[in-house]
C-alpha cells in the first residue's frame, strides 16, 4: 500500500509546510490515506487537505484502538475467557468500520474480525458443553456409575480441547493470526 514517490512528492510540493508536519505525524497508513484522498479529489490544487488530514488522524486513532483490542483479545484467549475475547473481537469490528468510515483501509482486518467473532463464539459454546459434561461426570461418579462418568469426562475434555483450538484461531499470535495495522504484529494467515 505504499504510495508512488511521485504522488507523495507532488502532494507535498503543493501543500504548505504546516501540512507537511501534520502529514508526517500520521502513521504510514494515514499518510497513504491523505495522498489517496487528495489524488481522488483531483490533486493538491482541488482537494480539501484539511479534511483529508483530519479523517486520516481519526482513522489512525481507530487503528490504534484496533491494535489495543487485538492485544486484549489475545490476553483473554490466554486466560481462557472466550466470552471476553468474543466481546473484544466485536469491538474490534466496530473500530475497523470506523477506520473505513474515515476513509481508511480495513477489508482484510474486517474479515479477520468476523472470523475471530465466529471462532470465539463457537469456543464459548464448546466451553459450556465441556462444563455440562464435567457436571454429568461428577454426578455419575457420585452415583457410582464409573463407565458413564468416564464417558462424560472424556466428552468434557474433547469439548474443552475444541474450545481451546477455536479460540486459538482468534489469538493474534496463534494459529491464525490477526491481520493488523501494525507491521510488527501483522502475520500471514496459516490456517483457515
């Protein structure tokens, strides 16, 4: 998503020094967003640079929030709090949509947020099934029905393993890493 040197040079050459400082304070994605917006509006002579920069600043704020939510989501997954991870994935989707509303890119990140929401939702479901089966196992064991207790305990372990696997796909550093606005944390997906 890098801009051609010519476009950046043309835009910067036509804008006042004050704009150079504001553009330099933006993220790489924010800078590209400004250049693209100015080009889309017919070039530096016709574009509303103030508006382009303001929208890029707003988008940068939301990009930073997405990164924070990804980190919190990974921490929730690590703690086994898949319901919280699901809520954070949903919040991340909202922030990505805000980036897009401000003119920024977010298609890949949005798809990843949807996947994270689905995976963590499914993880919560399997975690509940595991808890139910664990209760059945304890009840059967208390009743002296060891075969049924072992069977229920086995099912509980399978559901817990499935929950962990699904939630692992929503962990930024896990099997299926999040698309990220941060170059340090952006990793190619390794699994569907």
